[in-house]
């Protein structure tokens, strides 16, 4: 551990992120920050920080909050089980005492609390880190932008793209952020940290990317449109006006005229009052109304692009673009798409990530159990119908003389070549060898 600490200090002091290389146990050691969003020209954007995503996106934008909430509420409904896995085929689900650390991850915490926080961090920061030191009976989830990832590679450091041959050696957490708190941070080995990164960063394979990154401009535009609405109502809920006079005004007269107009006509309390103009002043409306700029349609289109990036159908999040075509059938289809194309891949990913700190028994894997989630009950109904059809098919095959074992295998695997004839048809006696012609 001391040797790794020394290598980490040397790597941190050797250069900027992505160029911090030193040797440790015969491998090239790199240090990568878990949060390093960049512009296309490779220059880091100070405005695209984890804190900015939280404050300007999640906490200040209703659309971002709504889609993350929709993801979080369903994501946190799953529970964890072990699943027997034999010859590439999944089996039954079961549990034992070793799953208690996920059922009560910290005092007073639940599986839902753990998954909710992991979803928040993954959506806003691209990464979620769950730490379980060796021998610990609880876990803690740490802030993603305060974590460094230690990579080791046997490839020549000068080789282009050598990071793709690197493996994770460990993680260093800096409480309070880099440069604050302890000088070195908290060092954890690779098997002490569950790293959940559902969207991989294409330029740094060991870390994830927030789904907010490609729609930052949409979020900014949505915020500006919301402010535009606010200003519209703040200034009497009327279009902008151009005032023309029949003579040139001096500074004092101009200030007096504008002050009188603002006091008499601007603000919510003065909305729609009659505008009285004197002394040769004429008013002309300038600008566009909400209808002229198709305000609602324009804003709804931006909301929809944010929801698409999040993998949340607009109708599920309650956005206008989805509700405008809402029917019971559409909602059911959207909910199924949300479960099948967004939630289940995320559950599979998080189960694999957490298996690092909760190793499954031999012949099994850590898996998720979604059978008791109300939003997916229609899927359960369809699954029951499929099981019923499969059972009918198995009974038919057995009645035709195939062995029960081969009938089950053929139906389960969808391969009729697995059928084996048993020599007897249901309702008919089997032929003895002596009676066989």
C-alpha cells in the first residue's frame, strides 16, 4: 500500500490529468480524474462541472429534474438477488445473508436509497462510486467529482491510445475536493469500489459520461425561455413598445418620461391598464408575441430532446410533447419502452458494478429482481402468458412421444433440434423390444 501511495504522489506531481505517468510494480501508472468534461478542441470548460450540472441543471431546470426523478423513482424500486447461472443460461433467484449489505447499505439506509443516489450521481456526473473497505459491513457512496481513478498499463506510455490497454489499479477519494482536506485523500484498491458508469466516455474508457453533456445547450435554451416568460409577465405581460415623440428630449425629460411610464404601466399589478400618452408621444408595438414565435412548440421541442437523451419518454415524465398525444395505449407502450430500453439495461449494469464489492457465490451472479415493481406488472402479465404458452407446447411435445427433459430444453432454448424421442406416445403403451418388428 505504501508503494502505491508513493507512486500515486509521483503521478499526481508529474503533470496534468491524462499525462501523469510513473512506474508501480512494473506497470505504467496513470491518474485520471473521474470528472473532466471537455470541449471539442480539448480545452476543459469551467462551466461544465459537476457542481454546475447540479445547480444549473438538476436544481434549476424543471425538465431535467423531472426526467431524473422519473429515472430515479423506477430505478430505486428494484432489489438484489443472486441468480444461478449454468452453461450460459440464467436460473432461479435466491438470496442469503451476504446481500444484507445492499439491503441496509448504511444505518437507516435501504436498497432504494442506495440506487437513488447512484442514479443521481450517474446522471449528473456520469459516474457513481460505492466504497466498501475490506471487512466492512456497510458501504458509502461518495461524490463522483472528488474521485481519482488509478490506471496501470504494460504498454509503452508513448504508444497512442495506450489507455485502452490499461486496467484499474485503485481509486483515491478527496473529501471536500482536490486541494482540500488531507493531502493525499483516501486510497482504495479496485476490489473495494463499485464503479457504476452506464454511459462510457469514448475518450477515457475508465470513466463514464453524463447524459446531460450532449444537451447542455438545450438546457441553457430552456432556461432562457423560462426567463423570457418571466420577463414577459414582469413587464406588464404585454409586447415591447417603441415610443416616438414629435421633438427631441433632453436627458432630464427622457428620464422623467420613462420613469412615469414604468411606474404607471410596468409590473404584474399594472398589466392591461390603459396606456395614456401626452405631448406628442406615440407608441408602436415591436417584437413578437408568444404565438408569433411558436413559443410553446419551440420550448416543447427542447424539452423532448432532453427527455430523449435521458431515455425517458415524454409522456412518462409528464412533458407537453408526450402529453399532447397521450392515450392509455400510448402511455402503456411508453412505460414498457422505458422499462425495457432504459431501466433493465441500467439494472443489469448496476448489478455487475456492485458485484465487485458483493461477490456472488460460485455458479451464480448478482442480479436484480423486478417482479414486485407495480409499474412493470403488465410485463409480468405478458411473461405469465408466455409461460402458459410454453407449458402448453411442452405438454404437446410430451404427448407426441418426446422426453419431458428434451421438450423443456427445446422450448427454453427455442431449438427443436434438442428434442429426443422417448419411444412412447401418451395414451399408448410402449412397445417392448420383443414386440418390435
